[in-house]
C-alpha cells in the first residue's frame, strides 16, 4: 500500500510527466483529426477555402448532367434567376469559365458526389 506522506512525492513528477504526455498526445490527435476534416471538406479543385454550398453543389451536379438553367430551376423548385446566380458563384469558386468545364471536371472525378450532410 502507498502511504501518502512517504511515496506521494516520488510519484508526483512521474504522474505530472504522464499527464503532460497525455495532453500533448490528445492535442496531436485533435490536430490530425482537424487535418483530416479539412482534407475531406476542401477538395483540391476549390480555391483558398471557397466551398460550394449544398444548393450550389446540387446545381453543379445538375450542370454536370447537362441540364439547362430552366431544367435545373424546375428540378430544384427555384427561379431561373436563382440558378443563374448560383451558376455564376459555382464558376467563380471553381475558377472555371463555362458549365462545360464543370461537366468535364465531374466526369474526371474532380467534383464530389452529393453527400447527405
């Protein structure tokens, strides 16, 4: 059995050292987890942290399927003006000039499939 007054001082530095190592390990794990989250949420075809919103991603996928603005608007139950605005935003965020580039990027696997999030 440990007696508090006699053996506690010799264990304290070891416990403190172990506690500090555990804190550092936890911080390393959290940093690695954050890097994984960032890698998953920031595909290489996006620029400087720009990400497509869920609505923009849906529009981009319909663009990649060859749908017109009118068809996209009808499919998503939004106005054509909203679709045009989202198309402009998508092209800007992706650094592309035309919807054909979006279609080619999707065909090459550079656009993510729509997720459930």
